[in-house]
């Protein structure tokens, strides 16, 4: 990302992002600490890089640090560096990321995941721009601008005593809230074009061509993963349909690769199945491969089969509180007890009758606290 790209990436059609872009333009030339809050995958690092590129520090380094990705015991040495002999394996001194970022911008991403003991040390650094390496005693002063970001609610974390209140007020100098992608669907066509450009630069296969219905399908999706998820979907589309035209139906298939459930359709299907089960079974319709033994066993139940066992709607409506799990468990108990009774308590014979392995029946008997003589 270059300085000339900032406007293209941030000056998007939605008013929400236009407001964000104006804030970035205002704060970038200043040295103020910036606090970016927004959901995961919404582009917080792009905002941070844009602030750096539009500032007078753009000739210096931009150093991103994911505070949640670095193990707790290594975070201090990664940030502050260490002196030779500070700990086992410290064969020579090493600069920390604070020194690497000197003259530029340090981006502390996911600062809400920083351990409390490190928050204390960061507070001093923010106040004085001075720190000491691990195992050292000499103060080191740096000229660094801080941009912090998180997807967490730090005010709630303060109430839960998981984030220091004094640190929050130290980083919350110039807050920028980055809205989720679902709240700015107008930006999606422009984001698609920008992502495709990046794919071309990275040498990806030619991107598919989206029909208007395909773009509408993308705009209608709630995007829990935000821009990161949009990029993944477009990359998946390019892998499956390179340089092809894809419509809304194909997009919906890409958006729901594991067949997300439509709750309305699910409800209709369930009640349709229940209605079918509520009708008496026609044994003439049984599949020819059903054995005569099963056919005779089912037929021998006569009227009871259809009116008592299979009338699911009557069972559901017959009680104000119905629990399918408990109902099925009770059925299992009755079947097991009956099988044990009819086999004179023989677990092996009862297991064969029920179609279980003997060990499976023993486990179920333990689960339901059934004894051989409980029949």
C-alpha cells in the first residue's frame, strides 16, 4: 500500500467510511495516539497504515505487532528487546520492536489481548517514550507514534478488571470507530474492484466476472468476517470459476459452502415430515427389501402403530412442555427393559434383539442405571 493508494482504499461510497476517511486525514499529520475500534476483519490495519502514510513519519518504519499472537512470556522481549545474558539463550543483545519503529509508527493490534502486567509497562512507555530492555538498566528513549486497535469492548474489560483504566485513557486520545461491513453494503462493489486488483498483482488467476445479481447477493450477505471474509469468498470464486461469469446463485453457494440452514425452510420441512408421520403407515408402500420379519413385526402392532407410536403431532401437542431428548431416552429405557425381560436378563441375547453390540448395551444400562432384574 502506497501513499497514493490511501484515498482509493478509504474514500468509499458509504457515508460511514467517508466519515472515517475525514478523521484519518485530520489526525494523520498530528503526533496523537490513535485508538481504532472495530470488528475483526474490518480493516483496522489499513486504517493504521493510512495514518502512517499520510503523516510526516511516512519515511520511517511502520511496525505492526499483534499483541494476541505473541506468547505472554515472549511479548516483553519482543517489544523491548533484551540484553546479552538476560535469560537462557540470550547469546547477544537484541533490539525490540520499539527500537525498530523509532522514527515511525508502532501499530499495537489487538491491544485488548495484552496481559495486565505488560499493560503497566506499556503505560510508562506511552507517557515517557522511554523503556529498558529485558535484563538491562539503561533507559532507551524512542520517537514513536502509537496506533492501537482492538475488536474488544475495552470499557467492558475495564469493568471486568481485565484492562487497565489508566491505559485506556492514555490510548483513547483520538478514537476512530470502524463500522462492520454489513452496515456499509454500498462499499462492496468498490471493495470487490480493489481486491481484484490486489489478486492481479499477486499473480492470481483471472478473477470471475460478477453479474448484477451476483453483486446484489454479496451486498445482502451479513459478513460476520467483514472484509477479510469478502476477500476469502472472492479468492474462492477465482479458484473455482476463473475468468467466468458468476451469478447470484453461484455466489450464494460460495457464501454458504457448508449449506447454512434457512430456518423457515427447516421449519416447513420438519412440519411436513411430522404431518406424514401423523398419518397411518401403509405397509403396502414399504420398500421390497424390508424383510418379512420386520414387516410382520410392524404389522402385528395393528392400530397401535399408527394411532399411538407414529402420531407425532398428537404427542407434540399433548403436553405444554415437550423434550424430545427425554422422550427418546425414555423410549430407549423401555426397549432395553423389555428386551432384558424377554431374554430372562441375558445381556447378550437382549443386545442381539436390540441390534446392539453387547458392550454398547452394557454402556447404555450404566447410563440409564438399568439392572438385569429391573424388568
